[in-house]
C-alpha cells in the first residue's frame, strides 16, 4: 500500500513532508473520503490535495458527481482537524497544486518541531 511506503519514508526522514491526494467525483461518498483521510493521517501523511475528477475524454470514466465547493471546504476543515499540516481542497485542485509553496511551509513547520 502506498500509505505504508509513505509512513516508512516518514519514519526514516521525519523532516521531509509527505503528500497524497484524491480526485473526487467517481462514486465515492463523503464518509468514504473522510475514512481515507483518517487512514492517511494514521500513516503520517502531512499534506493533502482533494480535487474534482473531470472526464478527459469519452473513453475515460464519466463523472459520477460534481462535488460542491462548500463540501471541498468542509473536507479541508476536517483535514486540518485531523492534523494535516496543509490541505488544498477545491474543484480545480490537482496533485501539484502550489506544491512548492506547500512543501516549504510544511518543511519549516516540521523542522521547528
């Protein structure tokens, strides 16, 4: 599991931020998203991105739902409550969303703790 790999890396390199993300809109429930977020934190993942899946072409999976921006905001709030150091959550967020800025902030925080 990728989360196990990230957790092992974090144990070896505690001052290096770890990051993972999800694309939403493929049939998952809000409860499932929260459960995956909890598991990510259990594996010491520091940064999280949540974005809207958009069907790139007709040959790709169709969008099952468009997540409301308020729901993305709620996921961000919940993520911070869980202990994520940085959460980028919104319809247009992608895994690289401001990655350099996020990493600098989180790395500074990890170095000071």
